[in-house]
């Protein structure tokens, strides 16, 4: 009986090893896919990719049996034993803010809505309208310093420093990839969740209110700062009208703060987003 139990034990070990190997390979494939999409496809500098993007799996187990759920924690999801959020072998690329919080996530297996449309990105529950303020590595800070002939500290909070320097222009776009793509060219670029994401039209209770800049933008909207709006160039006339309304509202709010507002335009055949154009 003892001799017979050994091959079974070895078989179980082999199955476990194979399972772990499959998971490792799947995570590796996802990591390569994300790196290719962001670095090759969106022209994001490798140094910025390394500082602003982190890759996590659905469940992580540590020595001693402790278990964490990085995706759920990042997106403020409730951890359940059954259902989509507990599915195995789910991975995510987290777009991190400078303070370490998650601004947006891209899942290895996107969720779908009632119409079957895939949700490209996930936003942390309760996040509200926030701007993407990523960590800016020394290499990118040096590019900004060279572009504007101004000393930029290579450590400490980049965004706290920027708040004190209205002579540095800003570019505002929609989507984390486009924000990082702009930064990779040496332009200080702030991304929004969408073209309407730079201002609020409802108070915390959901009541209508006059359009107001979100706090993440208001802190940089000071007299004399040049701000360029670089939203997607859509071929659809309906979408273009929606973007024009957003640009008019956001541009008006920024101009009211004394900012010099510009609109970046390009032919949609050159690419839909700022990263495609680059």
C-alpha cells in the first residue's frame, strides 16, 4: 500500500506543477501582449511603461497561505467565491497614479455588457471623474527639461512641482495609453476617462449643477498656462458633435481661469487617438 501511494503522490505533484506552469505561461503571454500593445502600438517609452503600469493576476498566494486579490482590491470589487469576479486565471494591467492608486485597468478577459459589447477598460468603483497623474520617471523628466529649457527635479512628486510652474504647457487627452504616449514625447499630458471627464455637471448627490472643473484639473488651471485639448479624431459626425460640445465646455472653463486654450486637430485617417497619430 505504501509503495502504491508513491506514484499517486508523484502524479498529484506533476498535475500541480503542470497547472502552475500553465498559469505562468498564460501570465507571461498576457505580459508580452500588453508590452507590445503599449510600447510598440502606442509609442509609450519603456521607462514610462515600467513606472506607470503594473501587471497582476486575479489571485496571489504567499508562503504561509496568505491570499490577496490584487485586481479586486485595485478596482474596489467585492471578493466573492462564485461569479465572474472570482474566475481563475484573470490578469490585469493596472494604470497607476503617482500616489500608487489605480486609475484604470485592462483585463485579460474583458467583461461584456447586456448587449455583448466588450468593456475595454475598468475603472475603480467609486473613483468618480479623475484625471490620470502617472509617476514620471527621471528619463521622461529630463525630456521635459530639455524641451522647455527648465530644470526639472528628477525625484519627488512631479505633479506637486508642476503645480508651481504654470510656464509648462499641458496637453489634455482621453485614455491612459494616449496620456502616456504624449508624455513619452516630452509633453506633459493629462488623460481623462473620456472627453467629458474634465468637468462635472452633477453634485455628489446627483443633482444638476453648472459645469465645474474636476479638482485634478483645477489645480493646474492657472492664469497664463497653455493647455491643449487633444481628444480623439472620430470619423463619425455624431461623435464629433459630442466631442465638440465637450471641448467647448472644458475649454470655456479653462479659459475662465485665465488659461490659453488650444485645440489639437488632425485628419482621422492619420489615426483616431493621440497615440495612433504619434
